[in-house]
């Protein structure tokens, strides 16, 4: 099946629809039970994407905490590693701390509050739909599509920042391990006093 020009293919391979496409497809529905099923499935999709966002925010919090923990350890023992390691190894450890700081900042940026549309009272009780249960359900399906799309975009943006933060934290840890291993293996690992 080919997509129309208005459909996009996100990384998960599913096509997303514009609001106009959702309205057009709902206009083709003639059986109220189909509208009910679309409504029910829409509720499931909104719940799923809200849960995904919560999971992503939890992961961002953990990455920020690990990054800050690494920075805290490195700063608290800074006097020991600057006086013990060769200058190149001390520089690698300092670079590891800087990268951990950038990882923490990136993870925290994924947690920053964002404004995105959610259900309003007007959408809940749309005045021109109150005399028809099917019309109100159809309207709610369109609104759920908008809320889901907004949450999905927010999740994608958050996941990208978390991925960057996770990669930076890994780089920081690898750089630290490399500095420690090379210093231990170096015949001149103790700096002259």
C-alpha cells in the first residue's frame, strides 16, 4: 500500500494521518458501532502514548541521576586523581566529567515542561455535537487523534534527547575506564612529586 502525500512514515513504519484525513475517513463510516470501536481504540492509543511518555521521563531521570553521581564522585576525589595520574590521564578524567555534565543537562532538557494540546472542556462537551451521541463520538475521535499526535511528537523528541544523553553517559564512562586502565598499565602511572 502506498501512502498519500499527506501521510508520513515514522521510524516505526506506521503511517500517520492528518486531521483532515481522519475527518474524511470518519465521514465514510455509516455504522455507529464502527465509530464506537474507533473511539475505544483511540482511548487505548492515547493511554499508551501517555504511558510511553512517563516511561521516557523516568529513564531521563535515571540518566541524569547517574550522570550527576559520576560528576559528584569525580569532583570529590579530584585532588587524588590530579596529583596521582599523569597529566594526559587527568585530562581524560576531566573530559569524562565534562561529558557527564553534558549528558545530565541533555537528560534534564528531556524533562523540561512542554505545552502541548490536551482535551479541553469545550472538546469534551462540544456544543454543536450534544444532540447526537454518534456525532459527539466522531468529534472525540478527531480530538483523540490530535492529542495522540501531539503526545507522539513529544515522545519522539524526548526519546531522541534521552538517546543522546545515554550515549554521552556511556562515552563518559568509557573515557573514565580508559583513563584508569591506561594509567594502571603505564610504567609511569605515578606523577613525579
